[in-house]
């Protein structure tokens, strides 16, 4: 049963990590290199992650700077950013690419908060599914009633703990998004 509990906690921890990673993709009007994490550039016919072709830095609060290791791929990087549909406009200087992050309107902020809440809710659903799997696994062990009850109580404590974490992360993201 200990193995099931450890596995359950591990899965729940990964669910929270996944939630945090998904939150990074919601931009809050500040420059953050992680918003370009999923941008793939067609580099000599091979889709390659942007962060493997260039260094991405934040010279100002609302500006990203991309310095390619190979300057010949700057136009490919620019094209990939457009195609990623992030709502960002890259400016190619021939040496570097700059991206200015636009200010968020109040409506856009509210939209992003809804998106963050939906992601938080999805994480909670995933946690509940993990709880269900764990409880079923404990029942399959055919333990005596007290041990089974102990196991399901432990799983419930885990879900309470991780639901609280999911709520806290969602609240933090909401506050970040609504802060001007």
C-alpha cells in the first residue's frame, strides 16, 4: 500500500508542476522568455525549439531580445514567432530580434484570469482522477477493512493537500494577471 501512496503523491506533484508550466504560457504583460518555450523554428528542414537556436533575454520589463547563434536563421525565427500565434510582433534588426510585449487591457486581463481558473479546475479534475485510481488500487489489494480505510484516508489527505496547492497557484496567477 505504501507504494500506491508514494505513486499517488508523485502523480499529484507532477499535476501541480504541469499546472505551473501551463501558467507560464499565459503572459501577464511582462516580458518572460518562457512564453517562447514552445516556439519551433524550421532550421534546415528540422523543427527545432527556439531556445536551442538562440539566447533569449529581457533587456527591459516589456521587451524580449533574441540573439541567434547562427544569424542566417533570424528570418526563420521571426517567421516561427509569427506562426506560433502568440500575439507578438518580432522586430528583426539583422543582428537581433526584439519583441515588445503589449500592455494588457482590462478585458484581456479578465479573459486570461478565466483561462487560468479553467487550467486550475483541469488540474483539480486530474487530481480527482488520480485519487479514484489510487482508491481502486487499494481496494484491489483485498486488505482488511481497517487497512483499506487507512489507505483511502491517506489518499484523501493527499488530494486535500494538492487541491490546496492548485488553488494557491491559481490565486497567485490571478493576482499576477490583475496587477497592472
